[in-house]
C-alpha cells in the first residue's frame, strides 16, 4: 500500500485528489494539509511514502515545504501538483529534490501513474513539462548532445536498456519485469548509470538519454 499525503489550500482540490488516488486500491491517503507548514508536520507524523504538494500555499509555499521534506525525511518522495507550469517552478522543484511535477489540468490517470512511479523510486513529469525540460537541449546544443552521446556510449548494453526504460517513466519493478531481472539488480544498474553519467537523479538521467539519442524525441 502506497501511503500519500496531500497538501493544497483549496479543500475542493484536496477532495478531488483524494478521490482520484483512492480509486486505486493500492493507494491510501493518510493526511491532508492546507498549507506548507502543516504538510511538513503531517509528513513528520505520518511518514507517507509520497507527498503531493501544491506550489502556491499560505504560511509556507509548496516548494519550500518540498525542500524541507526531502532534506529531513528522505523516505518520503515528493510530487508537485500545480496549476502553474512556469519554467522557474519546474527548475526549483526538481532542483529541490522533487521527483514528480504534474499539472492539475492533466489526465487524472497521470496523477496515479506519477505517485506510483515516485513511490517506486522513479520520476514522473507531465508530458507538457517533459517537452519543455527537454526543449532547450534540442536547440543549439550540438556540443552538449555529443557529450551526452559519448556518456551513453560508455554504458553497457544492459545499462542502456535500463536507461531507455527509465527514461520512458518505467519504475524499477516495471523495468525488472520487462528485462526479466529482480528489482535489486535493477536498482544496482540504476545506481551505476547515475554514477557513469555523472547525474544526480533519474530525471537528469532521462534528460541526458534524450540528448544522447537513446530515446526517440
């Protein structure tokens, strides 16, 4: 069971998010918060697997709350769910350790997919956000793309297979099922990929995979 905390200053939004998430029998909402400070206190008390945070909230904004949760409760993964997809918000969220960034206008199935992905140690971006994250690397970035291709080429065949699936948003369990590997072996491959590519997390690895031509654009 994936235990989730929801934080949004609008009660109707919280109710809608809860209804969507709990339509999945494998997800349980353990706490709701109306501001960032309450979200941190709730996370400390309930230790959820995933915290779904709005960005604009009173008392303490979602980005600040996310940074505090990531720093002090590393077992709790963070997904930002917001109306606002400005590039600055995306950069600050991912730089602060969030593994998911979803838009409220997105298909509700994306919310469930995103929560499941980050709970399994993966990452998830709304397609619109993913395109914008990748776009700068496609424009006038030939040198960086060449470096990315060299980095990807340094991986073993198996590591490239894992990276390709990771970049498509697959969780460790899904990668293991596709490649007939136990989950512990997949985690080992992911760790090796991050080290070899010189990146900090799965989101950065996915971006580099796109730049390096491993994943079709």
